[in-house]
């Protein structure tokens, strides 16, 4: 790629990040609002049942899509015939999922001893089919870095599904409100993707190219399935050994935590993966971009995780109500490795972009085993024990990913760890500020929502003031990114001059 091509790619990446970030912010606010409303109409048992359906959907989707979506994004020279082959394959496996989940519904419901699951499981098959239906269209939109359309589709589909879920919950539908809302959400998303990027329905089998797609997709499938086993095994273990109600509390704790890590991670993954795939042979450029993303990400997530730990009680009471206090202890524990979870997502993007899916699948396999073993080891201590086990597995997963990134682009583990420096500094500042403000406000008998709002505002203000006073605290990688972003701005503005000089 020429320098001009690099400049265009950087511009597309920044625009993609802007669209995805805006989408994530709005999506997060919507989900918080929906969570608060549903917590008043649904029980922990309802959330526990829906959590199992969501596990089935995620595991089956990742297994039956065979990694073909990332393969489309990663492969540089795919013809329309190749796209048609992938569409036919994904349609067939989606139909197979519907059939199998319908036939196995009674057995899966019996495994948990929850008869309410039996009629819900075929609906999960319908969701898997809808996901597979739009696989090619969504991957092509991502490959073209058309994040404006993807962001609008995600927001619209979520809003439609959320409205239906709330209406059904108010009507007394219980867990069915969540299950049918999920079906409507993914149905709307698939339809919108198909309209925005119609699939190719004819194909000519090219053995060499289709074989390359399936080889990449096979390794990616194993990696995705193992990652989903790791992500969902704690739900299965809690549901099997502790019951649906405690699973409902645990699922809400995990959802609160993942509101932050999941969306930051999805923004970076959806944008970084296609961008890195286009420069997959330039290890120096990959290293610079990876460190910049890592440093900037941790500068935000580490302070956010500290703030969440301090204000876990207020967050739960304000958004969910006093009846959900059992969520607080596991929520705090799951927040501890929050930044590590999203750092791992960056490593996943890099591994796929450079074609190291086989190595990544081994890491994911080890991670899945760790989650299962540690969750089972600590399950006797309840949902708090499971949260401890999952957090330990996440920390070990992070260390394994450091080694994978080093082998992929030669970036030392020390350089990757040092990228957390600014985040650790800001996290320490937020810890002091939020603890002091919380203590002072409760001394004045302020209500929980005032404590939450005031502490959050101060926690956002303090790091910003530090950056303005001493920009170099961001570190060289984040400063490089800042310099690139400010290159097109008015050079005479005082903030641009200050940050550009530091960069």
C-alpha cells in the first residue's frame, strides 16, 4: 500500500470508529433503560430461562456459521461465485439448526429440569437461522467498512426488539417477553442487512478458493466455539447447580459488566479487524496501530472499571431496584478484569487479520477449559465463587493473548503491558476521587442517584484535567493516535497546538 492508501485507510477507520462509537453509546443508554424497566416486571427466574436460550443461540450460531463471516472479510480476492457458495452453505446450516433444536428441545429442557424451556428452544433455532441468513450480507458490509449502515441497522433492530420485549413484559409474558424480543430483534437485523447488501444466490464451485475459505473458517469456527464455551459455561454451571433464580442474578451482574466491555470490544473488533486485514503483511504498521488502540482503550476502561467497583451498589439500586442487591458482589468481582477482557478482543482481531486462527483456537480452547474447571471449583461458594473463577480464567487468558500477539507481529509482552500505564494512572485518580466524593455525599444524606451522577461526573473530569495539564501522561502510543486525529484540525487552536506539541 502507498502512503496515500494508508491515509485513506486511516480515514475510513476513524469514520468507522466514530459511527460505531456513537452507535455503542446510544445502544448502551437504551440497554440501561430497558434493563431498568424489565427489572420491575420480570423475575430472576425469567432472566435465568432467557439466559439459557441466549447461550443456545450463541453457541449454535458460532458453530454453524463455520467462521465464514470473518473468512469473507480476511480473504482479499473473493468472487461473487464464492459469496454465493457461502450463502448457500450458511442457509443450509441455519435450516439444520432449526431442525435439530426442535428435535432436541425435550432432551435439553430435561437436562436442566426446567419444562418451561421446551417450547422456547425451537425459537432459539429460528434465531440461529435468521443470523445465518444475513451472514454474507453482514460480512460484506463489514469488509467494505460501511459502518454507517451497520450502526443504524444495529440500533434500529435493538430498538424494535426492546419495544416488543417491554410490551410483552408489561402484559405478563414473563420469560417469553425476552425470547420473542430476541427473535424479533435478529429478524429485523437480518432483513435490514439483506436489503442493504443483497446476497449472491448463484455460485460456481471453485475448489481452490472454497477450500481456502473452509480451512480458514474451520479454524475460526473452533476458536469461536471455544470462546463461546468460555463465555457461556458459567451460565450453564450456575443454572445446573444453583438454579434459575440465582442464574438470573448472575446473568444480570454479567450483563451490567458487559455493557461496557462488550460494546467497547465490539467497536474495536468490528473496525480493527477489516482495517488490519488490509495491511496484514506490514507488521510494523500493525504494531503501531495495535499499541495505539490498546493504550487508548485502557485509558478509558481501567478508570471505568474502578468507578464501577466503587459505585456497584448505587448502579444496581438506581437501574434495577432494591430487590436486586444479590447482583452487587458478583458484579464487583467481574469488573476487576474488565479492561483485560477488551484487550483480549483486540488480540483476537489481530490474530484473525494475520491469519493466525489456528493458534488463536488453541488459546481459546485453553481458556474454555479454565473457565469450566475454575467455575466448577468455586461453584460451592455460590455466584460470587463462580465470578471469582471466571475472573481468574480471564486474567490467564489475557497472559496467553500477550504471547500470541508477540508471535504474530513481534511485539514484546513488556510493550503490551506498558500500554496500560496511562489507564492505571487514571484508575488510581478515579479511585481516590470517587471514594472521597461518595463518602462526602452520603455524609450530606444525598440519595443514591445523586451520588452516582456526581461521582461519575468527577471521575470523568479528573483524568481530563490531568491530560490537559500534562498531555504526555497519555503515553507515546495514544499520543501518536491523537496526533493523527488532530492532523486535519485547525493548527492554531490552543488545544490542537498543545496536544500536537506533546505528540
